[in-house]
C-alpha cells in the first residue's frame, strides 16, 4: 500500500511532469482562484471528485467528509467546518453550481444504517456517530421501506445526497441565490463497482450521466 514515502515519489513525478506542463496555469492560479463549481463528496479514498470529473487545479472547490453530508444551518456552538466552506464558496467565490456526490459502498452510510457506533465515546466512534446522526430521519424512512439489507444501503446512499441538498437550502444565502438564478444545485452518485456516475433529476431520481 502507499505510504508517505511513495507520496513523495508521486510529488516528484507531479513536479517534473504535470506541474512543468501546466506552469502557465499555476502562475495564473497563484494570483487567486475562481472555481465555478463546488463539490461536496465523501472522504472515501476511492471517490476523488478531481479524478471522477477529470478536472484541473482551480476548477472545483471541494469539501469532503464522512458520507458527503451538509449539516443544517446552525448559528451556535461547535466548529462549523462544512458551513464555513459553503459560506466561502457561495458568498465569497460566488460559485454558480454546487454538486453533492454520494457513492457506493459508503462506510459512513453503512454505519448510519447499522448504528454500530451509537453510544460510543468521542475517540472510539462517538464523533462518527454524532456526525452521521444527520441521517437518522432518512435511515428510519429507508428501513420502513426496504428493511436493512443491501437495498436499504443503496437507498440510504442516495438519500445522503437528498438530505445534504435539503440542508444546503437551510442556509439563507443558498435559496436566495437559487431564486434569482445565480446558483444551481445538483445531486450525483458514483457507483464504485462499475465506475458509472448517476445524476439526480428534478424528481430526485438518479440515472446514468
Ligand atoms: Zn462514503
């Protein structure tokens, strides 16, 4: 498996090849960024948005976390990492589109469904439990419809996208911009097994891109 030493080898390949070829781009990027799209994806090592969407540096503003979740707008307490990134992307960078990308075989979704970390202390699963409890309502809906088998896992993986999009819209600056056509929100799902990206339509259904 790849350790930090291999990553440094990779860095040297990058410096000798891609960076050298794209030197002009990097010179421009050193003056600032103006990505048009924000992508919210899972931290899972298999679903890198820059790779899936074949983008270059400067093109997408990315936030990744367990199960590609956006929390609802909450003013008090805590350190709101996702909210800060969202606020920066929308109100400062003025991205024109936000993509929430779920994926297959998501460990966060599996944990939400099995509740394997419920009652765990912070440091032994408690942080995960309190993060993925954002999916509790969706989990109940999915279990009521599909039970708790493989179908339920897939259904909940898709629900993460719908939940995050609903929560995005609790931040006043999001619907305000959607209303005047300055911001568009998209849902997507990357099935790791076959490498096919599915895109969500207006009715919340996912079909291959
Ligand atoms: Zn995941």
